[in-house]
């Protein structure tokens, strides 16, 4: 599904921009939506992109806690910005979006890491999201 792939990339870009600007993801999302409506050169922000960003925003503190807890020897602010935001998006979709198969979520996150981050990032993202997949029933319960 190319449309979902594009939606995930845009959601990642919004999270990344918000992180870099130290701004709320919902503020950056609103900026992207506004720009896409007023500038025909700007690609539209799809419903699925909005769902992913808004869903992440709803669970942002919990997701960051999970990443810090399970990313052994990594502090959130010391991770590459791309990795941190790929993990945030992947964790949200993996744990709280039942409509997408777990393997698809992990594979898409790894592909985004290959495109936007370091050579070591795909295996790091894959390993941490696979851990979340294994712990998923407990992670939902622990909220």
C-alpha cells in the first residue's frame, strides 16, 4: 500500500520537525495541513497521516517512557532525532493500531530508518519494535 507508506513518511516528517522545532506535534500538523491547502505545490496531508500524528500525541508520554525503558543504554535525548521519531511513530502504530499487522509496522519503520537515518538505525529500530511487539499485551495493560 503505497498510500499508507507515504502517510507514515509524512507522519515521521511531522514528528521530526516538531522535535527539531521543540514544538507540539499537533501545532506542526496544523501547519502542514494549512500549507497543503494554500499551496498547490505542497502535498496533501492524508487522513492516515493525521490519525498517526494525533494518535502519537495522545500517547506521547507513555511512548517516550517505553522507549527509555526498553532501549538499553540509550537515553531519549542522545538518540539520533530520526531514530527517536521513527520509534515513536512505530510504537504508537504497533501498540495502539490493531488494523495494521505488526510485521507491516515494523517493516515500514525499518524502511524509513534506511531512508532517513544511519546505517545502524534499521537494526536498532527493528530490535526495539520487535521487543514492543512481544510485550504488546502487557504494554497496553500497564497504561
